[in-house]
């Protein structure tokens, strides 16, 4: 439906290629596209306006017009400006000079405060702090119970003198909590508060009451990364109300582009400290501005992808596999296992979508048939162990049996075997040090991704292995006139080759 | 307002038929839960006319808006003989409205040139904002409307016209009891609160409600729903332990609803982001578990009005996997306008059915394009 920014820009830039200078109208067209892309990514309108003004100024300057490739330079500028708003480095939590450090969480209903409190407590505990959680959300039914359960899970005590569900005074609880923490020598106090609307004055007053009672070192504003245009109003209300010293973005594991991050950072002027990226209590990490910039621009998030792969793929398994490939021992059984591992990472479409420039193949992505993989699985599962390990024993009658067993046709079985053999060859070359080439990757993306790629040198190998699982998609890809290699490598996460 | 068919309950205890085992578990709250199945030709019980009603106005209208009843007749006839058709009654739900929940788009006078930006700010999305603005401009020009009041009225009419559709009622009128509602959505959208409010609303309308706590994942989600069940006097089916199979809970919920001759079963599910394949697949499993015993009347997707354009991606994914039949917009009482609902209805052809406009149990209503549009163009 919505084209993304890289799509739009590549289209715009197509016309600019070879031009030594950008005309004013070129720039206008480009800026219009950028504006739209940012709005579609839920960046707030007023922020977009300021942003576009800043880009225009720079785009008209020498920096761009004299650049060798003005088009790419524009993207570079956009990326830089985005990163500027989001912050250039990851900030650290402010700890009090004399403990306990008090952290207060505030935000809208459903933004993920209570879950975040649990994650933060765990994170602090892992850093040898002694945190205590304070249940000051006495509003939402069983928020207190939820915090207690979380506390138990992460092994952090919870201060909850009041039962909640409308009973008790949160300001009072907060006061007592600080006294308790001092007495029992906890190093960090995390105060969970009720969700509140920015316009709810009574509730905002209550938040201010809690703040004054605990005088926090950090007031963390917890923001749902799916927030829309309202992010500006909400951020203003919290900034002017309870005050904000830091921002936490939640639900970043979703597919929202997270434009809210930009709006909130711009309005509050507070650094984004953390991002929360999953339902597990470990899914919590420092915020990386550069990655967020790429995400908003839909330049793909290669580093995240690599990390996701890293989580899913077992390091040792991968090494074994790498050896197998190098020694030509890679079998259909391994192929099957790889495919299953890759599946664990989630929906193929989404995985592919994380890669830079994947926007270009949106149509192919849309058409990509996940059930193709299931069919491939079925075929392999219908083979005997011998057949899986030595595909060359597959004669006509065996193939017929397999086709019947898997509910496919002999033709499909043939295709799979052929593709497998081809792929095995390709992988072998790659595993012997051949890097897949990187055509047409633009400098900005490279800036974002090369580092990650390097850090993940090992991972890249894994990725190649993963690419085997691209095979089943081949037919689908071919049907769409898409080259198999491009697709499989994409999937493998090395991201390269997808451009052309 | 909308009319629904529910079980007719008389206050006097009637003996249940021999085919039906006597109920063991009585709900803790409602003392006089008298089941009154009538053994009769299955074709007839749907005639609302023969029903002695507390609300007299139902007779004439009830038959009309619901074309289903006669289509349904052959089915029970062929079904097992032991099936006893409940006597049905057409009812409305107690009146609820958006009230003053919706905030106006305009802080000052209406200027057509600002409209696009204003709509973008209300999360209508760039494309929709452009489209509505152009439309309004051309209509205004044709009609020579230029004053603030005229433009507001035009915009209101335009929105009402585009937002109105005839499937925005809840599918609780085919008489196949118990109705089953599955509530799905991303984390923090307000599913459990929505269920609490809906349960209370139905209870106020004298429906027998069973709630199923199939969010077995989030800490204390079951307790949260339990609190709502208590507040609304609904029965609750809980998982045996944390992390239990949500499909099993869903199955048991329907089972209890059938046993207890409840009118409706509402199943809460764990929040899930739409790009988590495994979790999304789980919804399919829950669906299948429910469908073993009853058909699913509604799959309600709960969307947080403060969410921006991502709501579209949510709706698409959930529609595909969970076969969503309607959308609930929550948190419309904030500064967020939920403009994305316009695009949701247009692009995905999914009706907005309910809206949440506050934290109180009664802050909940059917979506009314009229009220919504009026709120948006209101003068402060």
C-alpha cells in the first residue's frame, strides 16, 4: 500500500542520475517524498515541518550540490538530521550520588510500563544493583499483582503495601517506598505508576505528587513505538506535567516504523535511553539512534536482523554446518533443520522486509508464498534417512513414492532436488571465502550496515547457511521472474544482491 | 439502536427438560438464573411476537433487521433430537453514547487550507487527508459554502456519509446461542478493559455472560479479567495454571457457556504484535478450538486510538489470521482522534463496531459515525 521512503527516493533519484546538479524542483520533489514518508512513519507533523526545513537548507547548500552524487548525498543528509534529533550516542541512566537511585515510570495506558519495570529491574540486577520495585499503579485492575508476579520472576522484591484496584494512595505508597528502600539499603527504586492521559489533569496532578514524594533521579517516559500523531501532545503533556528526563520506547519488536521516537525526542528534548523489544524479560536494550533512523527511513535494519538471527541460530550448530558445507557433506536433512531454524525467526516476509531496499521488492514479498516452505518440508519429511543424506539415491520410483507421501508431484520433488544440488554448489563456493558481491548498495546503508556485518562476520557464514532455506522459495521466486540467488541471499540476511 | 436476540429468561424456575442435565454450578452473583428451554418445533421459537416482553416495542422491528432467523430454521430440524431450542427475545442493549468523549479537530475557525494538516494530525493518514480535503473543497465550491459553520457541517456530512455502513452492529442476532466473541489485538491496546466494559454492558441488559481468560501469558492478566468478571457479575473460566494452552481455555469457556445456557461467551486473548508469526498462528488454534462446539459470532480486533498508521498493519495481519469481523477503537477520550479508523473501514472493509472513551466501566459505546463526526467538527 504505502511505498516506503527508499522506494520513493530511488524513483525520484532515477531521474536525477547523471545530473551534476540538483535543480530546485528536483529538491522540492525529493522533499515532498521525504515529508510523506515521514508522515506515514507516524512522525508528528510539526516535527516533519521543522525537519524538512532543515533538510532544504542543507540540500541547497554546497555540500549537496557539489557532491559527486547529489541524490545519495540527500539521503545522507536526511539520515544525519534524523540521527541528530534522535541523539548521536546512547545515553546512560543517571545514578544518584548517594543511593538509592529513584526511577519513576510514567506514560499512557497500555504503553508497557509495568512490563518495562520488570525488565528494567532485571537489567539492573544483572549489573549488580539491588533494585526494588514499587507498585504505585493502584488504578488498573491487578496491576499490583502483575508487578508482584514480574518481581518474583526476575527475583526482585516488590514493595506493595496497597492492594490496588482503586484502593490506596499512590503518593503515600511512593513515600513509604523510599523510606523502606533507604532502611533496607536498596540501590535503585523503580516506581511503577498508573497509565494516564496527558489531558487528565487530576491524574497528572497525582503523578506530580508521586514525583515530589520520591524526588526521582530519572523520570522515564514510556512510549509505545506505535504511537501516532498524538505523540506530540502526549509528550508535551508529560513534559509540562510530571517532567521527563529520559524516554523508553516499547514494542519495538513490532513492525511499526516508530516515527513516534522522533516526535517524542524532539518535543521532550530528553534522550531515548532504552528500547524494549519483546515479551521476554530479557528483551530490553540500550537505544541505538542510528538504527532507529534507518528504521524510520525504512532503510532496513540489518543489524537488528543479524542479532535476531544470532539469537535464533545456535553458534555451535552453525559451525558444524559451515564445516559440512565446506566438506560437501551438507544434506537434505541439514537443509530441513536450517529451514526450521529460519522459520523460528518468524514470518519470511517480515524478515525480508527488514533488509535495506527490500521495499523495492515489496510486490514479490507480498506474493511470496509461505506455504511453499511447508511443501518443501513435507517433501523432505517424506524421504527416508538414507535419501535425505544421499540425495543421489533418489531414482524414479523413490521420487514417485515421495511425491505421493508428501501430497506433491514428482515434478516438484525433482525441482527441489535440483535446486538443492545447485544451492549446495553455490554455498560451497561462498563458504570457501567467496563473498557475495554487493551491487548497488548505497553509501548510507553501508554506513549503517557494514559495521554490523563485520561484527557479525561469523554470523554472515551462518546466514549463508540460512540461505539454503531460500531454496524452497526459489520456485515462487522464479515464477515471478526473480532471480533465485538474490532472494535466497536476502533471506540469509547478508542483504547483498537484493538491490539488483 | 441495534436489536439482538438473546435467551428469554422467566423469573419462575421451570424444570429443565430431561434431555438436558441439571446444572451444577450456579453463578455466584445471579441467583435466579432460570433456564427455560421449551420443547417445540424449532421453527417457531424465533417468532418474537409470542414472547411476553418487558420491552413492548420489539415486535414489529425485530423481524426486519434480522434476515437470518428463517435461514436458520432448517438447520436445527436436522440436528440431534436432544437439542432444545431456547426461546429467544429481541432486545436492545442499554443506551450508551460516545458522549463528549471525542475532541474537536478545530481550535479556531475552519480554514479549508489547513484541513489537510488537521486531518493528518488526527491520524487520518496522508492519502486520506488529501482525499477528504479535495472532496470537501469541491463540494464547498459547488455549494458556495465558505462560512465556518457551513464548512463544519459539510465536513461532518462528508464524514458521516463515508463512515456509515450497515454492518456496524454486533453479530448477536442469529439466535444461535451461545454467541462467542473472540477479542484480539496487540499488547496494551485495551483488550481486557474492553471485555470488562462489554461484559458489564451485556449484564446490564440482562445477558448471561461467560468470560474466558485465555491470556495465559502476561503476568496477572487472568487476575485482571477476574476483577472485571466480579465487577460485571459474569462467570469466568480460568486456565489451570499460568502458561496453560489458551486454546484449551477457549474450549472450556464455550463448554461452560453451553452448559450454563449462557447467552454469550467472551474470550480474552494475550496481546500479540502482528509480526510475530507463532503467536498469530496461535489465534488460528484458538479459533479451531472454539469452533468445535460453537460458531464464532465476532472476532473483535482492539485498536488503540493513539496508535498511528501502524494500526493498518495490525488490522491487515489480524484480519488475515483471525478473520476479524469488527474493530474496537479504544482510548478515544484522549487527545488522539483515531482518524485511522476511516482508512481501516475504507481499505480493509472492516466495520468499526465499538469505541472506548474512558476508564470507567460505562465509557463504552457502539461506534456512531454521527456522534464521531459531530465531535470532530464541534466548536469548542
